[in-house]
């Protein structure tokens, strides 16, 4: 098929690579403009732009698609479909209508559960036992369009946002290929609005650990925010980012170090498996404690 691809971050790259490898004609790749990064604050292209240029594809980086000239340029590509994966710009109705089969979004949840910006993190934080990929026919509402195909994957007790991100990115790349192979025969399934939930963007205030909460909630939060922005607490005046955890036996005052990096919560305890001091590298628990011993009875987050 003749396609337009629209995406920006790492999550989008596997789908771009899969479509190119499958022999689809990618008429243009739309991605967010390069942003200042690094010490020199020089514009740095995103992962999709970098990969698209390496593949020899035409790259377009408009700051908005609301201008009529940009909409006309996109329509002039005469694409069969647009594949959209974490693009980051609002698509006006004129853009949604331009490709013959519309715009198909690869969304990292089992819609209608977890519409919105942070479906991977919210699924882990909520304790969902599974999530997945939905290929959706885009419309003007936020992730409200009918679904063409879904595929589920379990969320295990060791899954973090990072591990789930990578697994879902690969699943999305495979699933969009199956959808395109079957267009236009697929019948879109309307979403059940009564079952819809919203995956709000992660706020800064959510990253600080409240040790008075139950261990099961704290463990989920740590894994859901790993590696970014990273759940955090303080110990002896030092900020610690907590990157991996699991539920553990024990009880004590909320935030109390019981032994090693096993910490008491409001109910139960968690064992921190990987942590990072501010300005230092991430370390597994044993290595971390050699550099920063924490005596039993120390209270974190005080």
C-alpha cells in the first residue's frame, strides 16, 4: 500500500521499520520537529526522524497540521492510509479524511480501557493483569474511534513501563501489518463508551513515594514509573530513584528500612531491587548498599 507514517519517539520506530521491510510504499514520514537537547541545546532529531532518514525516506516536520497549506501537501500524497504511532500532534479532520482508508492509530492499550497519554503506566499502576495493542480507525475524539484489531499480553509482577513499552512496540509493529493486509475487508468495532477509562499524563507529584500506602500500590507505582520519570524517595537527605521492586514479607513504620533494601509500607513491605542516587548510575541493591549503607530503622522519605 501507499502509506503516510506519522510518529516521533522510540515506540514508533519498530512499526516504521516493519512497514518498510514489508514492502509498503512510504510516501512520507511525518514527525515532530527536532528539539533542543544536550548541554549545547542544539536541535536533536527524534528517533523516528533519525531512522526514516537512514531508510532514505522523505521526512516532513511541520510544527502544526492546522494550516491549509500543510493539509493540502499531505492530501497531495494520495495515500491509501496513514499509520499513526505516538505522533504528538493533533490531526485535524481534513488530515483524518485525506487518505483513502483514513488514519490508523497504533495505541498501547486494549481500548476503550486507557485512552490518553500514559496507557502503559496507568495499566501497571492500576494492577491490570493484561494490556495490549489496539489498531484504531482515528476520528476527532481522543482515542474514541472504532477498533479494527486488538492483541493482548499479560502484565507480570516483574514488568516495568520499560519492559512493557518494548513488548508493545513490537506487537504494534506486527499487528499493523496484519491489519493492512486485510483492509478494506475488516469491520471496525465501535468502542463501548461505558467501559472507557482515561490514562492521564503522569504528573510530577505522582513520582514521590508515599510510604503510608499499601505495599502492593507502591510496588506497582515503582514499576510503572521505571525508568522515567522514576519513582523517588529520600534517605538521609539524599534523593533516591527507585527503579525495580517486588513485594516482600515484613512490617514496621511506613518508610522504615527493615533489612537491606526491604522497606515497610502502610501495609506489608517492598524490596527495592534497583535504585539510583541523584547524580549517580543505577545499581542493583547489593551494589547500591555498598556505596550507601542504610541501617535498619532508617526512615525513608522523612
